[in-house]
C-alpha cells in the first residue's frame, strides 16, 4: 500500500486513492467516520464498511472519489472505501 501524493489537495481528476492513517468517529452533522492520515489530513469516509467503523483503528485503505465531491460533513477530501487492511 502507498500514500497518495496528492491527498489533502486532491484534484477532481484523482479518482483512485490509497492512504494510511487512523479511523476516527467525528461528532459533526450527527456523526461521521473519517481517516486522520499519517501526514495530518482529514479524509471523510463515505459509507464505510462495518469492519472499518472502529475509532482508533489503524488502516491502509483504497478508495475512489467518484461521487465524493460534496459531503454533509465537509471535513476535507472524501473517499468511498473499496478495501482496507487493519495494521
């Protein structure tokens, strides 16, 4: 797995991403799941799988940004998770 070099300022053409960080439950907008990346950025997780929804879980994940341009939480970039691996 590798860290996406453009994360945190992803251009809309960056559809596929691979990132590493810590899953966090944020109390914004009724609650949402986000990944705090190893380089300090926040990425909102759109419809994360149940196994990923554990506050404090360290993961590597792959996802895509298609349909993730605007979110309710608006905490940063957003991704739809395709697969993940707990570290």
